[in-house]
């Protein structure tokens, strides 16, 4: 079983107890959701950086930008 530490006024140094099955399920769900969010954020950041690089290259070459590329450089 997964353990959790409970700290409260009655137990200022904390006590370690087992999680209930429901808490373990919720913990696993929370971890999966956070992992998915972090991956999505990383993907979005990489896509934005790719668009910025493409826009910069096109500006230097004097080519037309796509709308997404233009949106990355508009302040």
C-alpha cells in the first residue's frame, strides 16, 4: 500500500498511515493527469518554438508568413 503522512495540531511531527484504495486511485489519476498536462505543455512550447524559427527564417528570406507564424511574432 502507498503511505501518506498526516501533520496536524494533534500530531505536529506527523504520522504515517496507509492510503485507502480510493485515495490510491485518486492519487494515480492525479499523477496521470499531471503527466499528460506536462507533456501537452511541452509539446505546445516546442510547436511555438518551431513556428518562431520558421517565421524568422521566412522573414530573413523575404517569404510570406502563415497566419500562425505571424501570430507568434506579433506583440
